[in-house]
C-alpha cells in the first residue's frame, strides 16, 4: 500500500498488531508473487474518462442476490477478527451494517454467526450478512453449518472453492503460528456432529470436493449460493449451470496457489463466459476507489475487500472499519464523477485501457 488514508490505517495496524498476527493477515502463499500482483495489476490499468455527461449526485447502489449494497464494496470473508481487535467480527458487522453494505462472515470467525448477525441487525434492521463456508469433508458438518447460518438469518451462502488443501504460508511457518491464542476459537465449529461435546472441530479442507457437493448444498438451502474462488472461465460456466446466484473471481488474496493471475486480470474472461446470467464479484488487491471503478468497468457488479478491513479493525475497531468503507465510498463517488458517471452502469469496459500501450 502506498499513501492515503487506507495506507495510514495499514501502518497503524502494523504498529499495534503482534507481528506474528500481522504476518498472518498480510502474508500470502509461496513467494507471494500473486499477493503483489493483485495490487500491481491495478496499477497497470488506466481509465479513459468520458466528459460532459455527469450528474450533480451519483447513485452507488447495487442490488445483488442476498442483499442491497449502498456502495459497490462488500467485506470479503477473512478469518479470526478477534486477533485484530477484542470485539472481532462484532465490530466488523456493526461497521458494515452502518455503511449499508454486506459482511461476508467466515466460517473461521472468532464470534458465532448468530451473534455476528445480531450485531449487524442491532445497527440496521435490514442489514444483510452472508455466511462463507468451505464444504467440509463430513457432509453432516456442512449441513449443520448451513442450518446455523440460516437460523442466524444470513441472506446468502458463499462457498469457497479455491481451497482443496491449505495454502502454504511461509511467514506463518517461520513464526510457528499454527493455533489461535488461548481464549479464541473458530466459534462456528463448536458442538458439531462428530466433534467433542462443547468443543471445537478443526475446519477441514477436502481435495475431493466436487460439483456434486455444490449440488448438495443447493438442495440443502434455498439461500442464494455464491461460488468464490473462480478463475477459469469454464468453471464460471459450470457454476452457472449448477445454479449459483453469482460468482466471485478471487485468488483468495494470493493465499492459495502462487501461480495464478492477478484477480483483476482473470476477471474479463469470467465476465465474458458468464455473459450476464449471474452477477460477478471480484476480490483481491482492491486498495482504493480507483481500483473499485476499474473492476466495475471490467464487469464486476461489486468488489470485496479483505485486508483493508482487517487493518481498519486492528487500528481502531469498529470506527476503523467504518473509516475504510467511508473512504472507499467517497473515492468511488469521486472517480465516478471524474468519469462523467451518474451511476455504476456508466462504468463500461471501453473506459479501461492498459498503461503504456496507448488506447486499444
Ligand atoms: C482470507 N480469505 C478467506 N477467504 C475465504 O473464503 N475464507 C476464509 O476463511 C478466508 N480467510 C482469510 C484470512 C485472511 C487473513 C485473509 C487476508 C484472507 C480471502 C478473502 O476472502 C479475500 O479473497 C481476500 O482477502 C481478498 O484480497 P485482499 O482484499 O485481502 O487483497
């Protein structure tokens, strides 16, 4: 991150966090090539603004299966928010609800999903919280997690498909960071079938997860189902054929396979393949309103932010997350005004060019 208000929050977070936890949040897989590329790829893209067609105020709202966003930015699922701040996901949920956007709450949250949704709804009765899960090797566990999310009042499920095995994070290995500190746990994994009574099961990854598991989830719930971690256009088509409500182009913030393209570079082919049948979201490397605008112009309906939210949370709890979302809202609005936009539909693919190659 370079300069600006979000960079300041990052620097403050880095100063206050235990360095082991900072590296857990900040790090990526392998040589961290993809981690760097996610941000660098945005720097290689430019916008060609249109002139003399703006409006006095701009509409930044987006309707998605599972909720309305007042700004085209939602909170991507990230694990263990109580490592960043004692209020953890409760603070994140309140800030997202106050900003009028969706929190995608992870299965690996340090607050149980029912309490996360209650915190969001206490701020804004119609707040939408989505639940992210990894299909578990034990189908009864997966079913139980889905039921908990439904009972909590979640309005969509996000199934993460890019993690058949855990990514290998060198920073964590060097620190010997494998377990949460005493007193913190993945609370959604408590009291599940096959686990110790009152105890917490490990979150499992399964290399044999298949489209059949996605179909089973479809049959288990009537909630809109998003598939997260799609990079190959053919998988995006399969996802649509298997009835998903939307697709999330993501490389897990550079934390899974260190050979993949930057998320924004994978976006156009997925958008083409999906051909408007379902909305496409993007996450990975979004660090300002300009990045949001570029992703939307390339066909994303909205974007997710992961680490910036963690930095806001660590730096200043709920107020820090609120600040991240307010900065992004303000920056998107400003860029849209400078592009002669009235609403997000005015961000179209013809506005995006590569730097250094002239107008395509
Ligand atoms: C993640 N991400 C993630 N994704 C997911 O589906 N389930 C999870 O439990 C987690 N956990 C997680 C922890 C941490 C510390 C990070 C940084 C990320 C990935 C996340 O949803 C998202 O794809 C990326 O964070 C987006 O990239 P940026 O915004 O962090 O660059």
